[in-house]
C-alpha cells in the first residue's frame, strides 16, 4: 500500500507552510484527494510534484 501524507507532513518535508500546500492542492499544482474534510496526498503525487518542480527549475 502506498504511503499517504497530510498537508502538514508535506509542508514539513518541503519546509513551507501548510497553507502553501493547501493552495497548491486547490490550484491543482499538487494532486491530492479529500478524505472527509481533510486533504491527503499519495507518495506518488508528492514525488511527481517534486520531479515537475525540479525539472522546470533546470530549464530556466
């Protein structure tokens, strides 16, 4: 079973605020799903997000 994270856990890993992660989710920059009222992010979505960001930074 894949690892599933909360916005707070992702924020801690990326050293950003939880609000930033929630904004990424709302803007669909980071793929997630809601379980009840709480966002959840799969490990694959998190790794895809990092890969997308790091490859776009290398192109600059």
